[in-house]
C-alpha cells in the first residue's frame, strides 16, 4: 500500500513538472534536464523503483518545478519593467515636444512692394557665413530667394536662401556682397522675384 501511494505521488509530481515546463517553454520544447525522459511504467513511475527512489524523484521534480516557477516570475518581472520603460518613454516624448512659437513681428525695414516677405534674423554665425531668419515655407520663402538684411534702415548684407523649413529658413551671403557682420534682430526682406540659382 505504501509503495502504491508513493508511486501515485511521484506520477502527480511528474505531471505537474511536465505541465510547468510546457507552459514556460512552449509546445515542442525538449525536456528541461537530463536529455531524454527515463523509461516509465504504465503508471508513470520508474520500473522497479524503491520508495527511497520515488521520494528522490518527488524531491527532484519539486525542485525543478520551483526553479521553473522562479524563471517564469523573473520573466514576468522583466516584461513589466519593459512595459513601464516604454510607457515612460512615450510620456517623455509627449512632454518634451517643443511648442512652436509664433513668428516674431518683423522690425521696420525699407519700403518694398506688397509681395515682399518680411522677417528678422534669429541666429547668425558670421565666421561660417550662416544666417537663420524667421520666415519659412509657410510665408512663401523658396530656395534661391535673395534676402536683404538691414539695420536702422541701412543695408547690411544680401543673403541667398539655401535651406527652407516651415517656420524658418537659412542662407549665406551672396557672392560679391559686402562683408558686414549680421546681428540677431536685424530686419530682413525677401522679394519672390529676386531668385539666385543655388550654388
């Protein structure tokens, strides 16, 4: 009677371990340890196993089940951490999206026709000859347009636009133009009819 009860316990423990391995590794996975399964009798126990051997099988299968459960718990924890990181990254992208500032009001410049485009110098690097203005494609600026930069009503430089974005554009001095330094805040006027082919 004791041998039969021990065998039944061994069979239940083995079935529990097999179900846990199948859930953790998926269908078709190889046995968790020890290569191929040992030969079993009709009731799932090793043929001729003693009570001591059955108790060893129960202890081994219980330990394997606990180890697999620990791995499952660790994978679940990693999955939750990854989900938290993804959600945090999405929230950061939304919160860090820069607000689009309205275009600055252009400073007074020389009189031009109604079709001219007004703007101001937002940033400039005179050493590398790059100037950024506050008018862009939304205002009708195109690559190749000429931009007259003025300060206090006097011409400072003439730029040729080489890059255009929705709210701003950039350019450099027209070849042969005066080499006066441009400053942020200088007024600029673009005339659509004055277009220089890009270099």
